C-alpha cells in the first residue's frame, strides 16, 4: 500500500529520526559495489573521515520539507531540506523493504548562490564540484514493517557564510538491485 506524506514533521517523523540516530553503522557510503567503485575515485578521504565530514545528526529544531522526489521500483524517495535555516539536507524513503538502502549524496565543493535553483547533471558535479560524498541507511525489519519509512543523517547544505551551497540528491537502492535518484539539487546555484 502506497502512502503519501502530508506533513514533514510529525510523530512518525520524530520516531524515524530517533531510530536513525540510534542506529549504528548507518553512515556508510552508497552500499553497492558499483556505487562504491564509482564513488571511490571521486574522493581521497577514508570512509571514516568521509562519514564524519558528511553525516551529522539533524539539528533538533529542523523542519525538513521535500525539495525533489523520485519513485523507483515502487519505493518513494525524496531529498528533504531544512525549511527554517536551509543549512542541512537528508534523504527520506518510504514503501520500503528490509535491506533497501537510502543515501543522501552531497558535492565535495559548494557553488556560489545566485538566486536561480538548478539541477546539474552528474558530470557537472564531478567536473565542477569535486565529486561527492554520501551517507546512508539500510532498512531494518522495523523500518520496513512498522514505519515503512527511513531517513539518513543530514549533510550540510550551505556553507557557514550562507553564500554558497552544495549539490545534494537522494538515491534509493532496492535490495533487489538497481538505483533510483532524484536530480542533483543546488539551492540557488
């Protein structure tokens, strides 16, 4: 049964955030051999350094709203950005099965904001923004059968000056194989 989200912050969202923060080992990179290989040539950081640099617990007062979505093999995923401060982003997925993986990807370099949101292609992110890092979460039995949803930790969306923004997107990796991603989103490129 496919469900549609009606509010970004509710009781189930708080439970999901709590379970995502409590999970251990949920901040690894993309999770598939193909994605890991493609990703490894784009960065020089170790997985532990990368997880520390990209994956952070969401700000407790964040209200995440959908900034782009995709449905792939019956799984809904969205890239959610903080509506209040616009400083963080995370990936959300629902209609999931145990073993599915959701990943938020973020460019290594930010781009100066000029007031016109863009959705650059992957070659743009590789060539102009230094590749990307990622952080993800693999669905447990509880995620799949009780919540039917999961979220990742958050990644920084803007630089501390607020004048530059990173490109971000969400990807879903069903346990059965394949990958479905939202478009790369650069807030005010």
